[in-house]
């Protein structure tokens, strides 16, 4: 009886207390689910490659934005390939990419494979084909090997932080996109990274491949019904919690210029599949220009996604990213 009277008399105080408790528990919950990237182990700050004499070498990775040799300054495009158990699929992708790169850019390119703790000898296999099939050395072909799996986002982030190129592209190891489409992305990024008056002021810019034009084509309809249902569910969730201005956030074919890389990748928190969305959220928050370009895409078997578990994780991570930025747990001005 006394308690009830107390409640009625102090209605405002009670409401206020409840509200504070609610916000606090929400904060705590998001905080608990938020994620900080695992710092690299010392051996993950080195790359493995083949030297001029065909011998295997291991050297320290260059750091993005630090002084580089003249030779490194020459690199125009760096291609990062996150790879997890990719022995079976990567040869086709690499053949496609290397043929194009040689023809188009001579030797002003590099490929950085990030082996995310594979258990099928992906690194050894890549070194072997690099030497025997492609005859490339450390100037064009490098491998970063993780001792422990981090997830696609963690691998892409680590790759981007240690490239030499003016532009950085990440591309899936399964070769689902036609590699030569990178030309379209580069042409586009060039048109809107300069301010128009002074060519030296390069603005950060991001151009992403898009499969949005394919939603009603065979490639998508042929996919299993479960995958398509999940895709629509995911799109809806991204629309609510993520990004409305971009149709296809998940395409594994995205190009960044150096200012954009420096403004995005050091700040990325997410290491899982949903990292694409955080990249785009960061870009939008920092008013970096983003452009979507339709690219050719075909479905490749052997997906590394565990549909059920990964879908749930992606949905959870998406909500966490949005709430964490909202509550100030993730910051876009503090390196993660
Ligand atoms: N670093 C890293 N890369 C991964 C992991 N799992 C998959 N990948 C890479 O991510 C890329 C895409 O993986 P896929 O298995 O092709 O994904 P998918 O299910 O086909 O997804 P979509 O191509 O977007 O439809 C490939 O290059 C994989 O090697 C992982 O745990 N860590
Ligand atoms: C990678 O390969 C190992 C065995 O070599 C297997 O246990 C693991 O499940 C594979 N991972 C994926 C995602 O395919
Ligand atoms: C990887 O290489 C090691 C040593 O060369 C070998 O013993 C092992 O069987 C290989 N594993 C696979 C999955 O091929
Ligand atoms: Mg794929």
C-alpha cells in the first residue's frame, strides 16, 4: 500500500529511472556485442613471396601511407584477395586477373593474397602456382598468412593496411566477377576523385561493383529458394538498419583510392561477413563519394558461407554496427 502511494506520488521520477535503466542496459548490451579487431600476430605483419632466384622469402610488410621505395611508388593497382580454403577455386580467378593486369598495366600492379588461416595449404599452393604457372616474384605477388582465422573483413582490412598501390581493389577468390570489369571501376573513380580545379587534390572515392541489375536474371533465380529468401530478408534488414542509398552492399568487388583507404580501413571494427556494410557506413559518415557500377557476375559453387549460422551472425552484427555508432561505442574518428 505504501509502495503504491510512493509510485503514484513519484510518477515522473519512476518513469525517468526506468528510462535511464533501459538506455543503460541497451548500451551495455551493444557494448558486450561490439567488436574490436584482433591485433595481428608478429608473423602476420610479414609477407611470403618468391624472390628473383625462385626462392621462398619472408619480409616485413610495408605500411600504408609511409615512405616507400621508388619502385613501390610505381604500383598503380593493388588487388587484395581474401582466401579461406581456396586451393580448389583460386587458380581460375588468378589466371583471369593476372592475364588482364599484365596486358593492361605491365608491371605496375600487385596481388596480395590474405590466407585467413586456411587448413588446406592455400599458401603453399599459391606460392607454387605463383612460381611455376605465373612466374611472378615479390614485386607482383605476395601472401599474408594468418595463424588464426579472422573472417573476411579482418583479412581485407589487414590487406588494405599494407598495400603499395594508388588504388586498392578487393576481389573474391572464387572469380565470380569478371576481373576485366575493374577497368570500368577505375574509369569511374578517376572522374570523381579530383575536384576539377586542382588535379593534385585527390578526394577520397569508392566505386563498388553491383549485382543489383541481375536480380531478375537467371543467375539469381537459379539459386536455391532458401538463399533467395535469405537475400530478400537481408536486403530488408540492411534497408532498416544500414544503408538506403546503395542497392548491392555485399558484392565482393570494391575499389578504393588511397585517401579513401586511409579514411576507412584503420577505423573498421567488423571482421565478419557484414564488414562491407560497415565500410559503406564509414564512407557515408565521412562524406566520401560512393558510386555503384553494374558488373558481370556468375554464381560459383563451393561457397564458404554456412547459410544458417552466418545469416544469423550477419543480422546480429548489422544491428550491432548501427547501434554502436548511434551510442558512440564505435567511433569514426578513432582507429580501431
Ligand atoms: N579471409 C576470409 N575470407 C573468407 C572467409 N570465408 C570466405 N572467405 C573469402 O570470401 C570470398 C567470398 O566467399 P564465397 O564463399 O565465394 O562467398 P559466397 O557465399 O559465394 O558469397 P557471394 O559471393 O557474396 O554470394 C572468397 O574469396 C573466400 O575465400 C573467411 O573466413 N576469411
Ligand atoms: C576448411 O578446411 C577444413 C579442413 O581442411 C575444414 O575443417 C573446414 O571446415 C573448412 N572450412 C570451410 C569454411 O570450408
Ligand atoms: C598440406 O601440406 C602438408 C605438408 O606438405 C601435408 O602433410 C598435408 O597433407 C597437406 N594438407 C592438405 C589438406 O593437402
Ligand atoms: Mg562467391
